């Protein structure tokens, strides 16, 4: 069967069971768009295209689609500015190890390097922020390249893979054959952890008096939450999830001590610092998590580090027992080996009990308390109320800033893949496109986007996409008329000199939402928070509702570890300044 390059692209997506493709058309990809148009609409394998309003949003939506499912997210952009608009989204996915395939158009092969209209060096520009990229110069290589792209994206440490297709390649014809599998000599990620290292880890764990389990986004990506919960059930150890790992443990589980790091809980940070065996699984000792590495290393402890990516091990913190491999497999192996060491675990029950007493005394500090008597809306209260009304089961997307931290602190996630945010890159503007991607993947689920008046304006045009595709997400705009996180740092570190962190000339968000065909609400009193949320998820269940919560301008995110400080040098409130 002879197909054009464009038809090969579409057929390859069908072979990979891709249901949704996010994109924006342009000259270099028109053959591909034509091939999408001419699909048999009655075929159950038809690829549905979602037309966004900006290429950045296409990548973000595909990224969230992947985060909330176990699928590879796919998007399609044109050459030149289409690609450069997409780079922020690609880098966001790369930093958080999200499996994605980005298909970009390119000028015809004969024009490459000649500064043609809408030409850029796509491979060169994206090289630092993709797991791999391809420039396809021959239509006969296209099907195999697509197979390789999906294979690389979803295996090992996942990540975005870009396939750049010149316009003439998408027009030319050849016989279509999609390979069932691919072998790549230079790409063979390790999956099974080294047995000897696993045994060393078990020996350290079985003799631990103050153990701590520290998990990150790797647990989510490997779908290893059930295995983690079994491990914690067996051992009874305290566990912390990073920002990217929230939901791996139930937020309401007593053994979950909260999030660690810059805005983590007091008990999580103290336990991280004072444990004698730290079991790190699918986490990378990020600067926002451990603070100052020198301060972190002051306390002697054995560190076990399980990660699929060998380059992440001993990168920032020296590790005693490195285990390279899939975290799901490693957790299964550790649980099996520890089951055989039940006697040793029982022998450590007294020290473990004493350790829990210490952790619970730290918990008593109640580091997340806030003023419940205020006449102003506290942003924490909005998030807490959302959690209560949705039972901790909603899909929550966020932008980046204070509202992101409050969402992470006060929404108790029951399940993995329900918390969708930009961790590594910290990209403002992701919240609404993320909500779109999640809603496309889970049309029956409750999807809430927690954002701020600064972030939402970066991709607000996607309200139009939501209208076109009837995506009834709920937008919670925690509006404090500031770039909140910038203002907080300026208050604490820069003598309250609020340089360009205040927001003037804000739009009337209610009128703006209504102009896009949605429902807008302005909420100014704490008593109106719950009724507004009830209406949004009940009365207006099938509509996009934009809730503009006018919150306390001066509220800060506490606790806080300042840059360059250690985990135990926390500020618990303004009184510590």
C-alpha cells in the first residue's frame, strides 16, 4: 500500500493508538492536516485533532494528557514560529520527564539552510530540551522514525521526542510498513536493579532506627503507587512525596508526612534531615527539595537511591547504595526481600515507635495553620474547601507561584496522576491548557485549574478552545493583584521593594469569561466561597466556570526555606523573619 508521507504520519499515530492530537496548522504541515481531514470518520481508530489558539498550549495540553493517563501525548506544529512557540512546552515536559511526541513541519529539503520563509533550525533549537529528535529527509524512513520516537519517549526515563518533517517529505509517496518493534543499538535502558545492591539496601533498611522514605515523580511515571503503598504497609515507615510525586500516597494517610522542601511541612523536612536511613525512590534531590547540599550532608545517614536514570544518582548528594532500574520493579524486589526479613523488622519496632513519637511532636507545630477568622478570603481556605467538596478525587491542574504551593499543601490527593503541574521548569501559563488536556482524557471527571491573575493571562486565549470543544473545566483564580511569589521574595529578601510585582489594569475576569461564552463569578467574602464552588461543580457542572476569588493581598506561603539555607532552617511564619 502506497501512502504519502502525511498519510504515513496519520497511520503511524493510529498504529500507536493515539486518540487525540493537539495542534495548530501552518504552511509546512498542510499535507498532514489534509490527511487528518480525509480520515474515515466512522473508523474507531480515527485521530481527533484539537485546535488550540497558540502552539505553546498545544504542547501543554498534550503534556497534561500524558501526565493524567499512561499514554504518550502528541502534538503537531508548523515550521519556524510554530516550533519556537512550542519550545517552552517542550522544555516543560523535558524537565518533568513526560513521554511526548512532537511532530513539527519543516521547509522543503532543498530549502533547508537557505533562510526560507518560516524556517528555523528545529533540531538545533530543541536539542537541549528533548530526549531525542529526528529530521526525516526521506519518506521511506518516516514510519520507522515514528516508531522509534514513540519507543524512546515511553521507555527508560521518559521524555519528549521531536520528529521534524520537511514539507516535500510529507507529500512524497512510498510503501507503508509500520514495524512491530524497533532495535536501537545505542539505546538500551536498564530496567532491573542490581541484585547485590538490592540486598545491600535491604540490609540497611532492616537495621534502620530512624528510616525515611522519600519519593518523587518517578513513582508516578512508573505507575508504582500500589507498590509504594504495599512497601509502606509492610514497613510502617514515614513517607514524603515531592511536588511531582503527590498522590503516590493518600494525602490522608497517617504515614504520609507531607511534602518536603522549600514550602514543605516542618515534619517532612525535619524527618528528612534527622533520619538514619533515607530511601529515595524516583526522586532527584532537587535544590527546591533538600535546600543547601552542604547543610543536608551535615547529618550522617545512609542514603539508598533508586532511579531509572543513572545520571540522577549522586548528582547533587553522595549516595551509599545506588540502584539503577525501574522503580516499580525495584519496589517489588525490596518488598519481597524485606518480607523474608520480618524478624529483623520486628526487632526494630521499638526504635521505630520512638521515631514516630519524634515525628508526631514535630507535627504538633501545625505548620500549615492559617487565620480562619479573617474577613478577607484566604487562598488556603479556597483550596481546602475545594478538597472537601471533591473528596480529594478531582484532577487539579495549577500554574506556577503561590497558588501552586497552596494547592500542593492543602489539596489532599488520594490517587496518582491527579495533580498536574510544572515542577522542574516552573512554567507560568500551563494551568488552563493542562486542564484542557486532562478533560479530553477524562471527560467525566471533575477538573479544576488553580491559577493566579498573572499566570492565567499567559494562555487565557485557550478559553476559546474550551468553548469550541465544550470542556467544562473549573477555573479558580486566586486573585491577589500581585505576582505573589515574586512579591513574597521581595518582601523577605529585598526589603519590601516591590519592583514590577504588582498587577495593575487587570481585566474584569467575569466579563472576559462571559465574552468567551462561559460563566464568570466574582467572590469577595469567605462565606461565599463554598456556595460558589458548589454551584460550579453542581448547578453549572456542564459549563466552564471562571471563579475570580479576591484574596488577601499580603498572604504568604509558609513554611519556607530560603535559598542557600538548610531544611531545618525553616521560617514558619512572618514572626520568624
